[in-house]
């Protein structure tokens, strides 16, 4: 019997602080090998054994950060639900 695999979305939200322009703060030379290593490290520390992850790094422009956080909150806690 063949084992079924499932792709389950997850997210990590972080902030970085800088006095430099955003464009000068983010590395543009990340190699595929470095990305693979980062994925391996996160998978090892966040998940149980034999879980593979795929990352898509992106930065939300500061003028869109509040909207992005609200969207994340809606995804996590359900849009329109009251406490």
C-alpha cells in the first residue's frame, strides 16, 4: 500500500529591525543550498521526524504590514468570529 503525502500550509511571521533601506537589508544572493539548509533546520526544530518543508521568503512592505497581519489573524482565528 502506497503512503499518501499531504501538503499542509503553515506560516512563520517575523519582524526585522533596521535603519537601512529595506532593499539594502535583505540578501539577494541566497543560494539554493543555503535555502535547503534553512528548510532542514526549521523542519528539524519545528516538526516531528520525517517532515519536509518548503519555504517562500517574502517581505511585506511597511505600508502593507498592518493589512498583512490582519489577514494572518483572520486565517488563524477565523474571519468575523467574535470572542
